[in-house]
C-alpha cells in the first residue's frame, strides 16, 4: 500500500517551505534539496498554489512560500486533496463487486486512517524547524 | 493510495474459493471468472498455498480449495502478509527523514487502518455465498 508520489512530493514541498518561513524559495532549490526532478515538482507546486497551500510570486525576485501557517495545514485534509480518490482496490472491473462487502470494509479502514491524519498538521511534522533548516542548509541551498 | 495488485488478487482468489466450498477449483476458472490473467494468478496462488491459506492438490482431478475456514481467515492478517512491507511513502531516499515526524504519523494511521481489517474475516465478505455462487455460475465457470 502506497500513497501516490503526488502526495509524497506535496508533503516534501510544504515541509521545505515550513522550514524556511522568512524567505521565498524556488522550485529548483526544493528539487535540489530532495534530489528529485524539477519537472515532477512543477505540477505539484502548481496544484498547491491553485489550492492555496502555497503562494507563488511571479517575476524577478519571485518564488514560493506557504499560503497558510503550518498549524493550519491539516494532514488529513491535505492527503484527501492530493490523493483525489482513494481506490484501494480496483472494484470497478470485478465481477463480484455487487455481492462483495470488501469495499465497505476498506472504506471503514480508510476512515480510520484519515482520522489519525486529521489530528496532525504540518507544524507537527516540522516540530524542530532549526533541525530541518540545518539539513536543508547542508545540502547546498542558499 | 492503493493496495498492491497482489493483495487484490489474493482476496479475489480466496473469495472465489469461499463461495464454492464443496469442490476443487482451478486457477484457469478463477482467472476466467474475474477476467484476469492466469499468469498473474499463478504467483498469488503459490503464495497462498505456501502460507496455508489454500490447499493445492496436484495431479488428475486436482485443484485448489481453502486451507482454512473463511471465518478463520482474518483480513488484517492476510493484508499484512500480502502487502509485505507498508512503505506508504519512500522515506529512504528523503534527506529530511531523520528530522521528519511523518513516518511516525503514517505508522499510527496505518495501525488504525489495519485495526479495522483485524475485525473482519473472509466470512464477513462472503456473507451471502448463494449470491456469489450465482455470480460465478453466470460468468460461465463449470
């Protein structure tokens, strides 16, 4: 069982921005910090900007920063957004779907999963901003 | 977020066998019933046989059947087995892993997810064996 790469990268971007609250960041430096592709991040950043999780300032001296306080970015809400649908198994193609109770059971399990995430915010992940800042500093971002 | 195809197919095989308790089934007919590849099922069936979820009788007149009663096949235990590891996100490659609390949060959410599955057995999914039997009969298995 895996969360999508889209969710993974969304969390990474937000965590990076939370650790560097007093400045604008660039997609290039987030990509460099995590050693991941800038192209992959572009789509993620556009989505996060559209949905208000980050602010994107264009032009010379522009960049991205958090659009809300870390404490106001709830992880359950974020993951519901970035995952889109949660099709834990592909029942659509399954002949027994009408008579099978698995969908209901998985739905109940998923609710329990998300209820836990609902109790945490981005601020809980970046609980030691100094430490994250040191890590990002050490991987060569300005 | 998605369970692996291996888990999906394992559940389908067990559900099929649970619905046809008084006979031996073949991999070919399970594949036909669900419209999925026999090759993909082979690996799943071998694993289920190795782990005692099903019995495989070789030779002429052989076939597969459940190795335990449906009520004794716990879904939490099954999914822990078929999923192997649960790497919800790939923290191994992430530079902030040492300072990030996401792993712990996701672990807690996963525990809540599995706790729900722990309350159900295969018998709960195949709660109406007559209905499943009719569906499997209608898709042309003998």
